[in-house]
C-alpha cells in the first residue's frame, strides 16, 4: 500500500515539475543559441540603407524606410486598408509578424492575458503581418539602428514580402478593421507561430536572410538586441 502511494506521489510530482523543466530547457537553449553570432555588419560605404529593430519589451519588429534602394513600400498597400490614409509626414514603415489571435489583441504589455499568451506559445497558430506607417524612430534602448548595403536590404525586403499571404490580384490579404489605430493594419501572414518560430525569431530569420548580425536562434527580444 505504501509503495503504491509512493509511486502515485512520485508520478504526480513528475507531472507537476515537467513544465518547469521544459521551461528551463527552453530558456537555456534560447539564451545559449541566441548568444552564438551569425552574419556581420557591412563596412561603411556610400549608399547604405539605415533600418531599425524596435521592441515594446516582448515583441520586436523591423522599421524600414518608406522608399529606399528602388523599393517603395507604399505601392504594396492600398490607402483604403487603413482607417485613414498614411500621414504625409510618414518616412518609415514598421513590419511585425506574430500569432494572429495574440497579436491582434495585445497592443501593449498591459493587454497581455495569461491564457492568450499560453495558447500562442504552446500551439501552432496562424500568423499575421502588422504594418504601420510612421516617422523615423529615435535611437535608444528600444530602437536599435542597423545599416545594410543595398544587396542586404533587398534580401531583407524579399524576406518580408514573402511573409505576406498574397491574393491573386489585390496584393496582401487584409484583416479588415483590425488595426490598433488610424495608420496601421493587419494582413494574413505565411507560416505558423510556435515556440520555435516566435515573433522575435521571425526578425532573426530576416536578419539572417540579409546576412546581418544576429543570433543563431532568437525567440526572445534580448537575443536580438545582444547583437545590435
């Protein structure tokens, strides 16, 4: 009898501790692989394109010039996709990728709900792309600048372009009326959000596609900013 109770107790303890052990292994892998550098900064030269990686504390996005290296991002999105047309003083556009349900409902850290976050982290969710027209960000702890040569920038642009689900004729597939404000919108994204492919790892993959400095695996914001 005692032996049976002991086995039940040990089994229950193992079940309770398993999530803690998995979380610890995930953190160790993330910070270990995130510290391994890949890519490099191009040597300073005329014609480089300055971009930014920005963070709200838990989620990173790219901020790119509205027009640079022969690419005009305003041509990709219809003004009617937004509550109001992009402001005339917008010089940059922000691109973020993430889990559809979580991303659309969490504009700030205060909007995070435990169950929504767990559902996004522990399952494979449909992806969205978030697009915001904006002025150039101010360099600081939450906005890291990075200069790319034209080839690197175009590879990054190709990566971002390929992250949108495209309709046959009308460009990116819009989620109508789901923006946070007047000058942003959500579109259907390619891929599935998962513990391996997070919003921050999507940024890392973009940097790796461009040959820019980043970590080997970047599921957290910190993994990205270490190299910037």
